[in-house]
C-alpha cells in the first residue's frame, strides 16, 4: 500500500491511499472547506479516486497507519 501525506493544514491536509484509490481529508470543522473538495479532486486526482472527509484527528491518523 502506497500513501502520500500532506500535513500542511486546512483542505490541503490529506492522505492518498493509492491502492484503494481514496483521498482522506482531515477537516476539524468540515463546513465550508468541504465545498472545495470536488474541485481539488478533479484537479489533482484521477476520476476513479473517491474522497473521504474525517473530522477526528485520531481517525485521520488511523488512515495514515494503513499504508
């Protein structure tokens, strides 16, 4: 399983799980930042990738441990 991390914060705070074709975004307060996710997905990832939004840092870290 290969992953990429981006811990810069905000909407750019995500983990990419390439084998699962998932992008996990950590948003402490999802709204309104979550509205930017479709545009980010379209610009940065292939169409078959799906996005998952979590607002728990512990859950986000668990996704990071999967890779």
